[in-house]
C-alpha cells in the first residue's frame, strides 16, 4: 500500500541514539528514541507536552557523603550542573520550565557492601526535581539490578526494563573534568 | 566594616540554595532574585557591592538585566559577574558589550567564586 509504512519500515526509520554517561540529548524529532543502560547512574527524562520536546541526561555523581558537609556540597553542585544544562537545552528547543515533567530511572546499588552510590544519586535527583517543582510522572530507582531505558522525546513515553543478569561497568566521573569556575575578567 | 553584600540572580531554586550556602559560609551578605525583573525591583531600593547573574532566565534574562543596569540608574559601576553554563565567545562578547565585569562558567567552585568576588568588589 503506497503511503503506509509497515511496522518494520517504521522501526527502521526510527533513529536510536544512545545517551552516554556525562552527556545529554534533547530533540522534538518524533523518529528519535533515546536509549541508555544504567547501573548506579541516574537518567532524568524531561518532557514538555505543549512543545513536544524531550531530553535525557545520564549522570553518576561521585561517592556518597561520609559525614563531610564539603563532599555533600560538591556532589550537589555537579548534580545541579548536570540537571541545569539539560533544562537549558530543553528551553532552547522550545520547552517552558513550568510545563516540564520528568521520569527518573537508575540509581541501583549493584554490589553489596559497596558504598550506596546509587542511593546517593537517586536521592539527589528526587530532591532536585522536588525543589525545582518539576513533577515526576514515573520513577524506577534503587534495587540491585541494572536497567535499560528507552525514551521517545517527542511523545514523552518512557520504557524501563530491569536487566537481571547483565553486568554494567561504570565509573564515577564528574560532569566536567577541566578546571571549572575560573573567572574571566572583561 | 559592614559585610560585602552580593545580589545573586538565578531562576533555579537549587542553584540559589548552593550560592547562598557557599557565599554565606564565606562571610558574605547574600540577597537573591529569581530573574532579571525581580532583581531590578530589589535594586530600586538597594545598592549591593557585587551582582552575580545567570544568563538563561524567564521574563528578563541576564543580558537584558546588565543592559538595563548599565544604561541608567544607580548601578552603572557595580561589578557584575555572569555565572552561566554557557561558555561560547558569542555569549561572552554580548555580556562584555552589555557592560558585564567578568564571566564564570558553571559548575562553580565556592572558593574560586569567593576569590572572584574579592577581586572585583569595590
């Protein structure tokens, strides 16, 4: 039938983009699917239903605070940065802050006995969205298993599958490794 | 001597909290606005020693705020530091020609931010 695509043709036309740790992607293209695999990392999938624009980030903040207020603040600063750059890219693509909603996935504690990095990441992301007044439509956080997430940015639909037997390797990296916060005087 | 007073302008409540904690801990008196318009409103009755502003904000962004302050009124010489996730030359040039004093790329380091404030504070 001319003009009608089969399921296979539609699937082939879809553009799957993997969102790597420390990066983010934003688009309103209905053919794009963002995918990512998470262990302790967290992904926030943001969506503005009026603009039909969505975005995904993928971050892992360093080890959880060990009673040191300084360390906790550092985690917070990098987390806020990871979220802010995603939100800014959403706004540039036509989204409006007050229409944003979110899905949150990841934050598993993969290995027993290790510091609860996943929990620290989940807690940060949950608190951040609450503070910013961005409603969470759906969240699947914590546990001990890795996750595969698919997100369609133009429709805001997300799917999260638990990967029981898969081993996910990830290293905590700061969102920026170059020197940050330097003053450039005009 | 009274404390150095800083006005921070940022639309993100999380960022406002981080800035308040970082600067208050380092001995500064911190006032906050959530966009350019709220900043202008507060600046109608107050004269901070330094202004730190974000760029991307609703209602009135950082560029418009700087332009407005430099065009007329009591704040034509107050040091204004831009604190933004942006780092393109185009945006920096726009801030420079609007009359900003300097530019700091996020994420910020609290000690470096305090050093920057000390450096520009009148």
